[in-house]
């Protein structure tokens, strides 16, 4: 769906590139004890959420223009 509406955005360059992976990574934070892994996972989740939010804004803009 996203490539059809917003052709210049995708998630392929991100470490976490799917919603299900993001949910799993978030859940694993509650069990993780290594600070570096926690920090890394948080960074990956923020990158995913940033892209997801931008994508939703862009989809809204496309739909609003129709």
C-alpha cells in the first residue's frame, strides 16, 4: 500500500522495518539487561517510528489532495 501512495518512502533501509518486528523489539526491552542493547533497540525503534509517522503524514497528504 505505501509504495502505491508514497513512492519515495519505504522501510528497507531500517534495522526494524515491519510493525510486527517493532512490537517484538519493544516487548524485548522489558527483558533486556544489557544497556548497549537497550540503547540500540531504542534507537532502532525511534527510527522506525519516525519513518512510520512521516509515511502516515505523506499518505494523509496524498489522500487529502484527491
